[in-house]
């Protein structure tokens, strides 16, 4: 099959597009999916670069499971949409033909096991390929009029945003400041917070304000505004900021804590502007703030996401698609952050026999 192999930590040269990669066989309890589309996430970039570091050495090369050595070559791609074309042992073959969207979290048991979860595309091969094998329970049937590319904008970004709001206990009537609102997680945060009845202030890169307004936030602020606390206070109209939902980090971190009300909550699931921040502990303890970390989402939260997609209450933000063979350009564009929404890869399809035809032979 055609696939992209990540051959090690490093630059774009570590991504090798190949046309001779063995098609996986679904093992016991697995299904084989013909990939229709696969979304790109910041995790793909940071994993390739080995940018997650370790607790002892923030500069150490590491995949997203800090300190755990990745096995190369690896097929990345955590956001997978497609159709089931094969079933391993113990999986009912009636599932063949189902259109599915994949929960990329790999763990068993309750929510506490999420901390030890693996990730499809990091701990086992993912969707940057024509075919991928995944545990059958991770492949959720999806009924939607949306295209595969549109559906592929949801999995990682939106389940992450849903968990962030759950972790921060966001409720109706509260005011939430969302950073990075033009990206995948940020756009999910805006939509899910509004569905909860919260008032949303969206922080976006300059030039993306009008696009952000289409998501329905109460106010939009450009990230490069000269005095962020003053700008937030102005649009909030005297209302306190109850929650900051942040995926940006970097230099704006201190301002984000400053705008929070006493006993407010700050929740983070990313640091695209830089993971190292300055914290004045006096701000933390004198305002009795709550700092909350959040990663991925539980199986239950993913099931909830699928229900929201099927209901049509959340909308995809598909910025652009690329053929899988153009993955280097797609990741280059991703890092430039000039787009609004998500970038998605479409597998280059072989003109040869299908997987089902090969199996029949």
C-alpha cells in the first residue's frame, strides 16, 4: 500500500512517502479500514521533531509519551475516517462496509487509565496510509452527510476540547476566554462552550477575526493586541472571566492568569507558542487560582463527540486538503499557521486490485 513512514525524530526529511508498504492484516479483535481522510495535528509535528522532552530534560528528543522511546519506522496519523474492509478474529464480519471515525486513545479500564494511554499514530501505526488496522471498539460507526475530509477535522481536536471543558467544569452562564480559537482545538472549545450556555471570548491571530466570528463567540480579540488584559476587560463589560481555556501558552501565559477572576480556572492542553512560561506564584496563590492540565479524551468523551457530530450541532472547519504524497508541504503549511481550521490528508489510491480482491485471490 501507499503510506508515509516516519523514520526518526527530526525535520521533514524524516517523512518518507512509499508505495511498497505491506498492507496490515487485522489481528484478533481488530478491523481494517480503508482510509478516506486523515487529519493533521500538532502532535504529528511535535512527535516528528521529538519536541515533548522529558521531565528531567525539556530539550530531550521524545515522543508525546515523555521519556518513552518510539519505534521507527512509524506511520503517523491519529485522525482517521474511512470504511471497514476487513475483520479480524472475534469481530463480526457484518461490520465490513461500515463508515467509521476512529477514537485514537489506546487504553482499557476507567478514566484513570487515560494517563497511561497509547495513541494511534504514535504507539501503533495510524492513518497516513491507504489502510490501517485498529481495535474494533475504537472504530465508531458514523452517520453523517459530511465528507470524509470534513469528519477528519474532528477526532483529536474536538475530543481534546470537550475534555478541557469537562476538566474545567464549564457551565452555563460562565464567561470563557479561548485562545487559539482559529485552530482545531480552539474552534472546538468555542462551539462546545456555547452549547453549554457559556459566553465565549475568542483570542485569534491577527487577520482571522472575521472567520472566528462565524463560530458565534460573544467577542473576538486579536492575539497581538498591545494590552490583552485591558482588551479582555473591555469586551467582557465588567463580567469576570471564569475560565481560560488555553492551547497557546508562551508569552501570553501571565496575561491569561491576570484576566481570571479570583478562584478562576485555567486549563491547558497545548503550548503551540512555547511550553516554557513565566509564572508569578503570587498571582496563583493570592487569587486562589486553579491550574488544570488536560490531554486527549476518554472513550466516553469520544462517544459523546460522535453523537454531537451526528446531531449536526457542531461544524467542521476544513481549511485545505492535500494528497498524502504532499505531506511535507502540508506539515510545512501547518507550522506557518496562516489557515483557519484544520488541514487534512487524502490517501493516494492505487489503481491496482482492492484489499477485498486481494483477499479473495
